[in-house]
C-alpha cells in the first residue's frame, strides 16, 4: 500500500461528511486505518446521496411491481412494457444544491445525468421533463436563479436533441435558500435489448468511454448530502460542467455498440463518478475489480487517484466487455471522437483494488461500500393534524378573484419558460406544454407515451399522508385526462434535514400516502431519487423546504388519434363536472392569494378518496376512447374556475356557467376537491355519456355551455363576467414582467 498520504485526523474525517461512529465502522470493515483515497471512496458511497442511509428503510414500503413492470428500483432507471416488443425506460433525479450554487451548469448537468441513466439501459431518449421550485419571485437572487436554470435546461436538452415536453414550476418562500431542480427523461428500447449494470466474468475487461476526467465535481455527492451554510458560494468548484454535444456523441456511440453483443454490463458515471459506477457494477455482480488509474483518460496534469475516483466530470460511462471485443468497441468510440480506454478487469476477490504509478493505493472490500452501507431508522414524529377552517370566507366577485389567480406566480402561464425549450425536435411531440400531460408518439407507431410531473408541497406540509396520496393521484389524473392508461411512476423525494424528527416525520408520512395511492391506482414506482438536507442557514435562522415528493408518471395511449386535450373545441358544447364534490377550501391557492391564509392557518388539505379517484378516472378514460368527450381537464390548483379558464385560454372560446354547485360561490368554483375533471360533450353524446356514468357509479354535474369571448358566472343575484382578453393579459404577463422580457 502507498503511504505517501496524510494521516487521517478527526478533522479530515469530518470534512468528508462521516461521523466518528461511521469512521470507526470503516476501520472495522477494512481491518485497519484507511488512507485518504480509501476514506474518500467510503465518504461518497456512504453519503446520503449515494447510500440512502436515512431513507432505504422507508422506501421499501413503496409498491414497485406490476405485470407490465420489467425492472423496478435498483437499476439506472425503471423499465415498463409498452407492447409490441417495446419498453419505456425512465427516471427522475434531483440536482438541487448544484443548481442553487451555479444555476446554469447545475441544471444543465442535471439534464445530462438523467439522460445517461436512461440511455445506459439501451433506450433512445425521446422526452425530457422537469419539476422546478423557486423561492419568492421578489427575492434578490431569484431572477438570477430562474434565468440560469431555465437556460441550463434548454441549453443542454436543445443541443443534445431531446425535446423538453413539459414540467411544472412553482414558487414559495421556503425555497428562497434552496431551490429544487428535478429532471426526468423517458426513453424507448426494444425489450430484448435492455442493458443492466451487474458486472460478471472474471478477467473481462473494464472499459472507460466518453470525456476525459478533470477535477470538476469532486465531492459533489457529499455536498448534496448536507444543508447549506453561509459558504454556499464557496462550493462552486463542486458543481460539474456539462458538454451536451459530447453527450449526443456518447448516446450515438453507446447505442451503436449496444446493437452488437459486446457489452456484458454498463453504468454511467453520475454522482461520485468512477467510484459509484465501479462499486455498483461490481457489488451487483458479486465480483471484484482491479483498476489501473494511470490508464484513466485525464484532461488535467498530476491528478491523484483520490481526485480521479471522486471526480464528477460529465459525459462518461463505464462498461464491462466480452473478451476480445475491445478493438471492435474502440473503433466505434473513436469514430464518434470519444475517449476509449481499457482501465481494468473483473476479479473474483470481492475487493476494489486501485493501482497508481505502480503502487496499490486502495485495497478494500466491496460489501461495506454498497449493500452493507449504514442504514438508519431516524427518529420521526407525525405532523400534527390541522384544525378545520373556521369562518370560511366567500368570494365577493368570482371574476375578479379569477383574474388575480390566473396572474399569480403559481398559476400564471409558463410560456416564457417552455418557449426556451425545443419541445418539437424529433417530430414526435403531439401534445405540447400547457396541457395536463405531454404526449410523445412512439416513433413509427400509432401509440403514444403520456408524461406528467406533479406534486403539491403545501398539501404535504399540512398533511404529509394526504399530500403523498395527492401527488400520486394528480399525476395519475393528468395522464388519464389525455386518454392514456397510467402505468408507472418515478419519484424525486425532496426533503430537509432527516436528523430533525419533524422532517423525518414528513418523509415517512408522504411515503405512507404514496404507497396507498400507488396500490389503489395500480401505479407502481419503478425508479427514483432521494434528496435530503434541502435547507439553508444562509437565509437566516435555518430555512427548510416544504416536503416535496415530486412524481413523474408515464402512461400509454394505444391510439394517438383518440388523444384528448384541454382546449374547448367549439361554442355550444355542454360543460360537465365529473366526480364527487365536497367544497373544501383548505390549503387552496384561493385562500392564499385572495385572503393571505396559508400553512397552518389554511386548514387541512382536501382529502383523496382513492376508490372514487380510480372509479372516476377509469370512466374518463373510457369516455375519451369512445369519442364522447371533446375536451378534458383535471381540476387542481385554483379549482373549477381556474380549470375552465385554462380550457378557455387554450382555445379562445369562453364559457357560460349557469349551474353553481352546492355550497358558497367560493366553494363551487375555488375549492380544490380531488378526483374531479371538467369535460365538454356535444348534445348528441350527452345521453349516452350520462348512462355510462350511471352504470359506472360516477357523479356527473352540469356546469354550463361554451360561448364566445368571455367567461360568465351566473349567480342568483347577479352575473360575474370576465373577457378572455383580460384573462389572457393577466395570465401571460407574470413571467415576462418578472424577467424583463417582451410578452
């Protein structure tokens, strides 16, 4: 063993994010004091980001299987069967801390990393999505963060040639010091050409491909496993730098090699770079490995083994090839102008051995690095139930309140964002941003993939169990609303410090709610990511984000000709509300924006009746596919009034609403009751649709008809009306005004 490294002191251990107890465990695992390289490897593999040491025990509660699930959690991405010998492969991951420190590169490399997770399994990426959370729009740093993140997502996705087809963006002061950037990619592969990461075959060559290794991103995984202090800016060197043009070459080279029989196993170099990729491949295969660090392609002089193993330089992959296929593979990567190097071999030792300049600089067992990593059952306390709203206010004027809502930060048009993304590259995007779910044609077929990202953090804060249910249910609902069958989800669990019992209680509660909804809706979770320690001391006093279990869902549309959209299709259509109402205004956007009530002052969130959710959604899907429905939109933030406004703005056609629902005007139009859909039908289809609903046990209520030019709310004592032009001006102005851009 090399002895030219500094002695390991308690301060060095602390700097690597390990507790003294964890360090003692490292010493016991290897039977001696580690050197610096070995300590660095343990520190990143045992980081929260890589080991899930605070969350693994609870993640096991989530449903992950179904007849159509080919591969669930544990691989680079989840895999589901979409028929005809094809599979959809998808995952969502966070890049929160890097995006706060350096928004452009943080967001860009988040996109690059999730793309690699998908194409490393043999899929061609066909769509990107995202889920973004920012702080107060008037926060002095927020404009810079919004601009950088949006440009980073667009810059990487546009250059690599994968359409960004949708997502969500929300604002809250809880994200002032710790924004969230969650990126999702969906790809399509042949079911007999799916690649996995478990290394095998003693003596098989281990091959490095892609870009050279530099010093960017060192300790990125460790940085992502701690909250922010006043020194956030000093962590800029831990943010990786991306090159989308190299990523495009890497996609093509990998897919070309995957068309052969040369690959035994493959893994992208994501968080913790060469360390995580090599450890995961070897541990999953139950083998050992030996790497010659002198052979690692390097773009900087004098790099140490420690730096090479912990670097998170982008656009790199690790492979195990069949013996004798090295020259064949090398020719492909050189054709695409990418580095290719045989850097080691598979062994039968169960150990990671690294050699640098002729010396063994690391010799440690692989078991403790992966499967035997620390596992904590952190103390947790349930979130106290909130008292029901007392003295519930009513609306003075529905139209005036609607104008304020559609122009508010959470409900304003996101056009300024998505027009910076190329959402049409590839020519298979058939439902663009702005609807309930994006839809992408499965190339060369008549079927489509529906994709949505969803979460309502204010619900999760008020009641984590109900919030967890609602995140899954809303994603299921959005996919249903376009006519697709929801198949599976990926999650991105964004929470604050798990060592605080109330935060861990939020995590446990959300998992409980998510598990219940996944089971009831046959909507398993097949991949995902956990991002903890999302809080900042830099904002003064310690600011924890709202619990944000972002959900990315994928569904199958058997016939894209039967796809539904939110836009009204003509005047004179009957507007119906499908689903059961309770008129619950708790935690609504209306309460917050109109009356300044939020958090603990806004009562409990709306309840999710999973049986009713399933019954109503199955009916909606059947009605869309038989052609009875001309437009469909689920009810979410802002209630029925905002749903109708969005349908009107998407079409330029208005509505006359002459049938108020039970309760006050505010309860009728601004309550965020779950499991509801606004639909339109033509007169000739009404009788058949109502008969179908009665047979299915689904509640249908008449709201009114589509008309030209404006939205009118007819009430017994007076009418409240708003022209579509006024609605559109309010809806479209927020982001251009905030970002000083032209509308």
